[in-house]
């Protein structure tokens, strides 16, 4: 019923959709960006895009899954815009953050741990491990090979395990 009203442009229906899916979208964009302001901007961008494209929603997947995919795509587009031409290599990506290793006492939860990954690595971990994307889907999203996403994921998970081990030796980790 709400979707039918939204397809007709009913603003109250869009408001209802926002109340229902806004928090999940914000959680996803926060995990992708690691920053509150860009995450909030991406939620707004995703909702605007949904308002423009909801007429094309065919119902082949549940609306929540469709909208989460749309939000993830908006996040990936943001990451592409943020990427510098010089840091596209996997090795360079991890070298940049290795020099600024965090204080283990400051790592207390999964989101804090994720914040210490390079943006693309964080996105790959979030989309693969939390959202269930396959390596083939990640390859298509990032315009890279499947082995690229597998390599980034393996390095990111290794880094997260090391950070979590350091954090558990000094404090409790809330995963």
C-alpha cells in the first residue's frame, strides 16, 4: 500500500518509507564512509534517488533489499568520487593507513575498528561480510576483478584481527 502511494508521488508515503528505512540506511552509509556528515548526506542522496526511481521498482526483490542496494551504490559512487588517482593500488591503500596506526585503547567496538581501514577496504568488508555481497558483485561495483576484492578483503580482515587483538589486550571489544 505504501509503495503504491509512493509511486504516485504521495509525500506522506515517502515520509513513512524514510521512518522505516532511514536508520538502516544511515548505519550502512556510516559503515561505508566512517564519517557522520557524509553518511547523512548519502542517506539524503539515496532517498532522493529512490524517489526518482521508485516507479521502476519491479518487486523482484523485497523493497528493503532493493533500497539497501540502491543505498550501497550511492555509497560506492561517493567512494569513487573521494578516491585519489595515486592511491588506487591495494598496496598503496594499506600503506597509507599503516603509518597512522591507532592507539589500541581507543578501539572499543566494531565500528571503531572499521574506521581504521582505508575507505575502499572498509566498504568491501562492510558489503561482503555484513551485507552479503559476493566477490563478483563487488568486482562489478568497484570496476575491478574478483581477485582485487578478495585481496582487499583478506588484507582488511588481517588488519582488523590485529587491531582487535591489540584492543583486547588493553580493553574490552564490543562486537
